[in-house]
C-alpha cells in the first residue's frame, strides 16, 4: 500500500493523513483490509509445512497490524472530532471488526497452528517476546471460545458484536448528555467567588456560542472550579444535579440518553459470555489477562486499603462538616463539599490551586516535562513542524536518544472543545516492530481536556492538570521507549492491565519535587520560578483529604469488581443496588437518591476497565514503591533512571510485570510507600 492510494486510510506508508480522511473513506477502508486479511488467513490455515515463526506467527502479526493501523485514526477521530457522519461510519464498522476478530479467535486451524508452534523444537529458540506472543495467543483463543460447540460459538460471536455496539452507544450518550446541558447567565452576581481564569473561559464559551455573558458547561475545566469556588449554593446544586445525572432518567437530560438499559444489557451479556467460556462470572475472564489471580484477592486488597483509609476519611469529613457549620452551612450536602473543602484548605494552608496557575503556562510545562524526562532517561525531545493533524491546536514531537537516534513520536491534543470526549488518555497510533528495512518508530496520541488559551494569555494549568499531563506522558513513554522488536508485546501491547498504570502514576511524582518544578514552572508574564513559599504550602496541602479521595476510588473499584464477580439474578437492578451496598461499606459521603454515577462510568462500561478499575490502586502500590528507590538514590540519579527505563519501560509486555518490578526494585512491592506518600501510614 503506497502513498498514492486514493483512500488515505489504506495508505500505511507513514503517519495518518488526517487532512484527507473523510467519513466516506471509513467503511470502504475497513471492508478492504478485512477482505485482504481473510484471504491471508485462508492462506495460513492451508499451509502444508509445519507452522514456524517466519511462515505463520509473523504473517499473523502483520495481518493484525494492518487492521489496527487502518482503524487507529478512525477510532481516534471518533473520540476527538465527533460528527454525525463520522459517528455513522464508525458504528457501521464496529460489528464488522468484532465479527472478524471473533471469527479469527474461534478458528480452530489457527489455534492448532499456534499450539503446534508452541510444542515444536523451534519454540525453545524463540526470544522471550516471541514466546510470550505465542502463549498470549493460545490464551486469547481460549477466551474467544475456540473450543466451543458451533452453536455456542455463534452465540458468543453475537454477544461480542452486541457488546461493542453497546459500549460505543454508552460513550456517545455520556458525550451527548455532557455537551447537551449548559447554564448561561448575564448576571455578574452569579460569578461570585469564581477566579478570573474561570470567568474568562466562561465568557469565551458564551462568545463562541453567540451569546452574551457567561456560559458554564459540564466539561471539567468549567465544572470543577465552579463547584469549588462559586458562592451561589443554588447554582452549585443545579450544576451538581446536572453532572451526576448525565445519561440517565434523572435531572435535566434527554431521557433518550439514559444508559441504565444499556448497563443492564451489558452486564447480562458479559455474564452470559463468561458462562459460555466455562467461568463462573465475568471478573474471572477479565483477570485472565491481569496480575491479580482472582476476585477475592482484589476485593481483599481493596478492603484492606479501605480499612487503612476510612478512619482518616471520617475525620476529614467531620473536620469539613464542622468548618461549614461555623460558616453558616448546618447541613453539608454533596454540592457543598467541594466548596467548603476548598475554603478549609485555604484556611489551613493559605493555598489555592488558582494561586499557582500563573506559574504553569502550557509552553513552559511541556518544555519542562521534556527536560525532566530527558534527564531521567537520557532522551531529547523536540517539536516537528509540517505534520498533518486533525485540529489546529494539535502539535507533534519527536523523541531521540543521546546518540540522535529517533525512538518515538507523539501527537499532543491538550484543550477541551466541542465534539471531543472528556477526560485524558494516551492511545497507540503506530507500534514498534523490526522490519527488513529497520525499526518502525512507535507513535502515540496524548489527549487531555484542559482550559484553552484565553484572549492573548497562554493556557494556564492547575497543578492537578500538570499531574494529569505527566500521567499520560508516562503511558506514552511506556509505548514509545520499548526496545521489543515484535508488535504483539512491544510498548503497551500485552502488558497486564493492572500493571499498565505503573509508568503513568510513577511519573506523577516529579510534579512535587523542587528540582523538577524549576524546569516545569515559570510565571507566564515574568518567567519567575515558583516561590518557595507557594511550594511549601502546596506540599503541606498535598495530602489534604487524602483519606476521602482514597475511599472514593475504592468505592469505584469495589463496585466494579463486585458487579462483575457476583452472579446477578436481576441485571436491571444490579448496578444501583450494588452501588448502594458498596457505599454503605466504604463510602463516607452518600450522594442523593437521584445520583446516577454508574450511568457515566465509561471506564468500566465503554473503556476496557471492566473488572479492572482496581488497577489504578494496584498500580499505585507499584509506582509509589518504585519511586521510593529514587527517593533513596536521588530523584535524577542517572543509574536509577537507566534501570527503570531498561527493566520497566523498554520491556513492554514481553515479560511478567512482577518479574520486571523485582528486577528493578530487588524485591516484591509493599503498600508502605503508598500509605506514606498519601499520609495514611499511621
């Protein structure tokens, strides 16, 4: 396939041709690549010679990659440049892709060929990455129902197709509900308490919508600061109610976007698919590809963390409740909690996130982050001009080693806008592999939803947003710094899901270190470094309400695991009922009856974290313990940085994550560093 191909999605000669891609290209490209892949599969299953890496496994890898390369820009554009036409094309292709992958996963001839390669004398001569790809393939065939009876195979295939459609629709409902509600005002009194950075963004949003005054949406750059700073209690309640009822039958939203029926069907189908495969519940299917052995190990881990955190969380809640009462709020409601927590934080530490926002202009933060990572891992990062992108705000950068060898490239799309999915994420554009012509350079997408530049001022980040950027870049480094030559386990491919957050959470730690902050922070007008007084206050406030934050994340993770690990007889009622039970067990703040948090919990219903949300806490133990070694040796110690790069970042999914962690740390992880870093060790 060459650069002259009239369909830009079928041109795999370089980076995606984003300027040329149109919705009408999507289905044609997918149909073409799937047809070509089926021809190749037919050729492979009719091989007369014994299966080897060269004649079988490598062609299978190449076939998988072609499909991934065609679909990657489509999937990405669907997330960042949603339109009715693209949505239609995307939805038309989902069942085709799912049908193909299930069909391949259930192909007994392919399964036997992999098994034959695994059992052959050649297997012992393969490197560890190749061996891992073969053993992963055998596992994935079993998880695709390769040994089911024909009728069960067909039913399993139908379930997978329907689940992919439901996940997509779930995400669309959340996006449409989030962007379908806003609150406009011309009354300056409604802005009482809000920082200038927030009112300027709201004014810009109103202007872009052709309105006078200010427009507040449910996008995070406006919603979060509104809840923290707005003095108008009724307005906060109105914003809160709209946010927690997104994609539900409650609140001010279109009832057609209610995700409750989708949740019920998703849970029912996941359970049925697990039973098809011979598992008692879906969590066991999910855990087949993770470090944790079973659901009891996960729930035990979460409950142990809850036991260590909940007493602190109760004390923190009592403290803010008493503080609010002294300021005329006798009953602290959920829409009061962010506001009075912020007031209490300012009272205790004389510190607000807004105080340090001027010190984190995006150009300085990006350049500083690249400097920090360069010092840590021996890298150089520079911008690339003239690359085709999907939006004028998007930029591209290139990573080289100290010898000038290019080892990775990445797109950066930082700002919130209409028709862009909320949140922050890293995704795979192109993976690393070795070809006859050399090494294919890996490429990543880094996507966030920060406040854009306003008027003539650069975009200014809160410290929390700086941490988010470092988090996603940690994922990006995991993808781009890999030295594995085989695509199936290079970068983030094949990494156990509960270990994949290790590099991302690990990199966050440098956002608190003076030596790193001197690179990252500089006043947007004067270039002055972050004053020591502000840093001292920032650090003092670091673990403010850490117990409440911890139990909130445990609530999400325990809800997710129980939802998928306990046989549900009445799926329509499973989610709300279980969420109430989990909140009774671990939560300290109980939301109002109309809260429908689960209806926008995209991580587990649309984002691949089903029975896996615990991974954030699991990996946080690993990342805190890994960073403790830098605390011992020096945060920019070159030898420790080199060791982390070589044992964790370069290995991809080629080896067991616990084996890699032990290779770096010299022992298995303990929870001590996490509890110390969050102030919960006592």
